[in-house]
């Protein structure tokens, strides 16, 4: 795989430059090779994408890019024009932004069309935008996040992917899996997903296993299933995490271990390198989905963590544990139905 590493692509948080440099260092130490910059909370990435970045940002990004190069980490720069595309000036604005970051030394660009209004999902338009970028910048590499980026989003009768597939087949598409949140990447699944695209097109996994912008304040610890190590159709595998640096390092270590062919550790062994034993005892409460009985089974440990545990990581876990405690205390209440749905707690 050409790309492995980190996506700064979540809602609700944005890293500072020190945190980004730290992630680059951690990618390097864990034999991962890619940082995908596409923060939803960067206004110039999405809501003001046609506006130029301020010089102070460009200076900082140049330093960031130079540091990444020194660690042999690829930077993918993302631009998200889909929601606010302007037919009269959009292409010129897009080319100008790409040119700005090309001068900084960026070689990899991704055009994102995700999370936009349904009436703006135009595969032929999106294909044309990418093809024109390729024509203008033949020395750069482009990838794409489609508007329909997982199997569950595909609709009978929709011609969106048919239109998007008209873009050059050397452009890989990002894909999250069967669902937006997915953790099984068996080769048989990848081969099935690949059938949605043109014959020669490759896939880059945008993995949301550890993302929590949809379920905050819950933190997610979920073991991967079926590593796709030898699948030639896969061009990359990147995790979209949380923006909480000490936790994102854990998730990157899990990803790095996921790809190990020798000296592979168990999921619990990787977590134990970073997390205290007190948390490991209740790690099943942090699965993507869990049964309500698990919450009640761990009542004593939840209380201990809330009131007697003191650790630098506590600030990240306290809000979720506190809400679980309230659910336990109000067993017959229906006030928590929405939270149970949000946290994917099953009865």
C-alpha cells in the first residue's frame, strides 16, 4: 500500500501545529507514511474554500511540510469544494489553491465531495473537476472522496458513481466500507466494493473505527477484523481519529500493529502500552456497539474510575463514564433513549 496513516478530517476539533508535528513524529516511529490534511473545522478547507489562506498559515504549513519530508511522511492536502461550488469561478479558484500548495512542495491532493446536500451530488460534474485538475497539473497526484463513500449510501437508480467513474482511472477513491463506521476490511469485502468502480481504479480506506465526532463524549476502542494486507486493489489505509493527541497515538499504534506480519501483538497488548489497567478492565464499554447489560456489569468499576481514579487521561473519559453512571442510576427512565442510540448501546 502506498498510503498508511492519519486523517485530520473529523468534526468538532482542529489540531495546532505542535500537535501535527507530534503526529508526524509518531507516524515515522510506527512505520506509517501519510498525513491527510482535511480538517472540517478549517474554514478555508470547506466553508470558505474559495478564499486564500492567510500568509501566516502558509508559512506554518511550509514548516509542517518540511518537517514531514524530513521524516519521509507524505502530506495529502484536501480541498472540499462540493457544497459551495461556483460554476463561474470555482475551477479557477480551485486551481489557484492547488498552485499555492504546489509551490510549498505538496505533491498529493484530494478533492472531497463528502457530506454535501443531496441535490449537489453530481458525479459527472465531480469527474470533470478532477479531470481538469489532472490536465492542469500532470505532475501532481490526485485522489477523491466521493459524495457516496460507503455501500450503504448507494441508492438504487442513482447514477452518481457512474458519472464519477468517468474521471481518470488512476485517481483512487476513498471508501469507508459497508457503512460510514466500519471495522472489517477482509479482502473479499474490498473486492466486492471495488465492483462499484471502474476496472483499474484503486481504493483508499478512510477508516472511521476510532472516530467519535458522531458519538462524543464516548471514546471508541474497537479491534479490527481481517487485515487486508495482500489486497492489490487497496492503495492505502488511513484512520480518521479524534483530534485528541494522546488517544490518536493509541489508534495509530493499533493501525501499525494491524499491518505487522511478524512480531504482531494482540489488541490488548497494544492498548496496554498506552492505557492504564483500570481502563483496560472496562474496554468493552468503548466498543462501537455494546449491550446494555455490559454497562450494569461494570457498575463498580465505573464508580471507581469516576471517584477514585486519578490520571492524565481522565478528562477524556470522565464525561462518557458519568453518563453511563446516570443510566445505571435511573434504570427505569426513558430519558436516556437518545443517548443510548448515540452511544450504540443495545437492549
